[in-house]
């Protein structure tokens, strides 16, 4: 920003466009404030853009507005101009500090540069010192800014590139690249602005760099701003993904609670109504079995429901032990179970089930009482899933016929438990 060139049209447009770019980035970050909760790094980055906009705004006032307000020309030594220069210097230095603070918080959770009052105090002190020791021009101020900018922006790039592979994303890589580009640009600024003699730009590429520096700033700042937005969106997406994962787990738990009987850990009647576990059954012939406990009511009435629950769990475990992976067990009623067995025949299945159930160990249902599991079985074969409900009705009728055959006239307590009644514990 050579003094003689600042009155040129290109430089005027450049500094105004640069201010517009900074303000647009600041507006974008402000609009994203709803995503910033618990993300202090993004708040620090927003503060960096705000400080940068204030700094460029001071130059716009000095070189664009003041000459057009009809005021007498002011040289660089006037108090108003020096106040604007100090504002510019402090704003730029503060923006570098907040970039470092935000990046450090994103990478490590640490601020590195201290709290806001400390940052402002240090930048004001450095800005005032650089203004006092320089020749009072923007060129000299940029030379003072350059080492701070190179260290700060280069440090931000190093922090982002140091992220482990598990945290490395498109946003962090793009941000690291933009910080690297800005650090290199400020290194070139320090060299080029240091070559200015008596307000005259150097020849060659340093002169071109000085003439178009505002456009280079705008280009890299825009890239950096959008990289930061991508970082924020990636962070927000991770939070959304976590929430969705928790919702899926909760949904699975609720679905299991709705479709499984918690006492016996078998599917329930609602699961059967929804067709859960019937995929294999729909594609082949098979058989259904109704198993009904004969003595559950007696155990419940005599020893309480906790004892009856033990008997139900034993029955479910024994029935489940006979099943193949694609066979399904449903608790169909209070003391009734339904088994759906694809590619099986009822005569074979009931014989196997009766043998397993007959070998069940007695269940202790009271302090001195045991109950022997007694189950009535009924089976019916089906050839297509369309007839499944009718087949279940037929199996239910067969179960009641079996129950009738198993009935004995004895009531109450007995020593030997064939029909499933209570006996004293020996």
C-alpha cells in the first residue's frame, strides 16, 4: 500500500472490496451463530474477522472517505490519521491473535494466547510501540505486522496439519492450506513493503505485489473463511451423527421392548402380528406348535406369581433349546407359547418337544415345595403362509385335546408329578 498509489483507482477499489469481503465473512459467521454453541473456537475466529474488518475500515476512512468529505488534506502526522493507523494496527494484530486462539482451541482445547482483555492489551501496546518507532506510514506498519503475521498464521497452519489422521478432514486441510498461503503472502509483504523508499514502490514483482495486495488478501481470506465454515459444518455433522446413533439405539431398544416378552426373552404376539421372524416361514412348508402350561394357574394361586414366572422361564428355555436358528418362539398368551418351524412336520416336532419337556427338572416354587413342569402340546402343518392363522387355530384345538387327555382327577399336593401339580420338596 504505497502512499502514492493509494489514490489510484485500482487501490481504491481494492481496499473497498477487501472491506466488503471481510464484512461478508463476518456476516456469514454471524448467521451461523446458532451452530456455535459450545464451539468457542468458532467464536474466536469470528472475533478475528471482526477485528480484521475494523482494521480495513480504518484504512477506508483514511484513504477513501476523508479525501471525499471536503476536509483539508491531512498528513500522516495528524492526530486523527495516527488514531486511524493505530486502529488499523491493533485490529490486524488482534485478528492474528484470535486466529491463533481459535485454531488452538479447535486442535487442543487451549487458548494459547490468553483471554480477550490480555489479547487486546498486548496488541494495543505493540501497535502503539510500532506506530511510535515507525515513520508513521502504513508501509512501515505493515513491515511491523509481517513477523507477527508470519508466526501467527504459520502456527495456525502447523496446528491444523498436526492433527492426527482420525481428525484430519477436508475443512482442516483446506484451513491449513489457506493459513499457509497467508503466512507466505505476509512474508512477501514484509520484504516488499520494506523495499519502499520515499513512497515509491520497488520494481518487478514486489511492486506488482504491493499494487494488488488487497486482492491477494481478499482471495486467501475468502478461502480461509469458507474452510472455517466447512470445519464448523463437519463438527456439527459429527454431533448430528452421534445424536442419530443414540436415536437408533433408543429406537432399537423401544422396538425390542415392543416386540419381545421381557420375562421369557421370546417374541410376543405383537411381533407375530407384524410378521417378525416369519421370513423363512413364508417361503416354505412347515408346522406350528401350541404349547400351554397345565399348572401355571395352580402355582400362581398357591405360591405367588414369582413362582409362576420361574416356571414360565423354564418352559421357554426348554422350548428354545430345541429350535433351529430359523425357528421362532412366541409367547402367545399368559401361559401359551407358539412355535413356528419351517420345513418341519408336526409329528416329528411334538415327539422331540415332549421328550425334552418330560425331562425338565423340578422348579422350586416355595420354601418346601417344588413344581414339575407340565405342558400340553398341539401341532398342525401348513403348506403356505396364507394358511398360517388357520393352522394355528388347528394346533390350538389339538393342544386342548392333548390337555384333556392329560387331565387327572387329583387336586392339590401329591408326591409324584406327572400332570404338573405341586409336591412337597424331599
